[in-house]
C-alpha cells in the first residue's frame, strides 16, 4: 500500500487531496515535525532533504509535492496522452515554481498578480477546470496554491470573479472537504 509521509500542517494535504480524488488507498504516516521526526534516519532514508511530503509506493520513494502529484496523476489518473500529461506538468510546475514564489515575493506581488491570475480567470470563463471539462492534478496544484494565499495572507482575488467561483467549486468537492478542508 502507498504510504504518504507528512506533518500536521504541511503540503502533504495537497497530496491527500489528489489521492482522495483518485480514490487511491494509502496509509498516512504523521511525522511530529516539532520533535524532529522528519530529520531522523528512518525518514531521511526516504527523503534525504528531510522535508515533507514524501511517498513510498512499494519500494519506490519520491519526495517534493509537485513530483508526487505528477507521479500520482500519471500512475492513477485518466490522462491518456503525452500532451495531457504535459499540460498537467505545466500547471503543477507553474504553481510551484512561478505562481507560489511570485505571490510570496512582497516586492513584486502587486505588479505580477494580474499578469499571473488574469489569464487563469479568463480561461475559466470558457471551461470549468484548467484542462477543460475534467478535474485533474493541475486543479489540485493551482487550487491549493491560490487557496493557501487566500487563507494565509488574506489575498483578495475578488477582481477575478471566475477564479473566485472556481476556487469555491474546488473547495466544495468532497475530496477537498475530507482533506484540506478538514484541517481546521
């Protein structure tokens, strides 16, 4: 059985959301980050960096939330073509390497927000999800990133009504509710 390692309030919840969407059974191994369990040799044998999340799928070890999302989407998802898998990768990488860092950067945030968010808002006028009609790991990556900034930094996305409706739809999904939505 797949094992997911994470902390109480960590990016493991993003992986949990996708696992729930894909209906993949897994065991969650909660590491006590305050006690340093993520730095102990049992865990650093899985992730030598000592960060969470990480997974073990049989003998296969993988860490870094974006890489885990891509792996799970590829192994358990319904992407039939290389093009669909590449589009998912594009959004996951954008969320982790561009969108998140740009929104965290207080010096450029105001200047960059519209450039990054407006195209997503306009795209969602035409379709319910990032890849069209079907929910995917791309929505988990973008939705969790934007949701984090909305919750943690009270970022105001009201200038993007379609994006706001999209985030609301995502937060109402049962898999979201039982994972990220239950973190309280």
